[in-house]
């Protein structure tokens, strides 16, 4: 038995005043408004296309930056590499949300990983050069 009760939609939190929060995409909206329902539908299409909801993306970035910024958390080179990949995917997901074509995956990732490698190596010149993102 969940806190939402039998048969209720556990992906929706009632915020009162007709406003609901979607637990999938994080959007707060008024289901009674067609405009809001359409916006919500677009959010989910974005998720289906590989987009990650904003707050999830920010959480991923925060956790991964902590590993990249703190040598004590790196433990192994594999963990550092995973932190870089997590960041690369978080940035890629934002790019997808901004309608960057999927066929740009490799150049985009190559550029992002080079930037993260420079940060991991403490190469300030290279970091500044690639900071225009
Ligand atoms: Zn949603």
C-alpha cells in the first residue's frame, strides 16, 4: 500500500489548487489547462528522445563534479573516468534538449571529454580555452 492509495497515479503529486507535480519530469502544472497538458506532453517527448529532466541532470552534475574536484573521492582512475562520462552525458542531455542533432554525438562528446580531461589534469590553459560552453 503506497502513500498515494490504491489505483492512484503514483507519478503525480497533488500540490493543491489544482496544481500537480510530475515525479517523472518534475514539471509543476495545471492539468485542467490544455496549454499545460501540451507542455507536459512535450517534456515527456524530450525524455523519450534522450533528454534528462533538469533537476536530475543538475544532481548528476553536482555528484560528478564533486569527484572531479576532490582527489580524495577519485579512489580509482575508473571512478574518475565514470565521473567524466556522467558529466559528458549530463551536458549531452542538455544539448539534446536544445535540439542538437543526434548525429553530433561523437564530436560533442569528444569536445566535452577533452575539456573534462583538461580539468582533471589541472591544465588551466586548456580549461579556459574550452570554457565557452
Ligand atoms: Zn512529466
